[in-house]
C-alpha cells in the first residue's frame, strides 16, 4: 500500500509542476506551509514566555530506575 501511495504522489507532483496552474498551486501550498510553521513557532514562544512569567519551568528529564 505505501508504494502505491508514494507512486500516486509522485505522479501528482510531476503533473502539478509541469503546468502553470500546477506550479501556482504548489507555490500557494508552500506559502501556507511556511505560514503554518511560523504560527507554530510564535505560539510556542508565547506559551514558553507565559509559563516563565508564571514561574513554571520545564519538567526535569526522567531517568531510568
């Protein structure tokens, strides 16, 4: 099954990048992925700052007993 999925994805990507519309769609998806990454980074940074403001720290690493 994974082989069929990867083959299908390769065909779709190849078809998308050979036409102007496909390249535009691929570019828009790349922009949205980058935007999502920036949102995750900003939310993580804000969450860590809020935790520090409330005196919370990261939990210590667990050790094998």
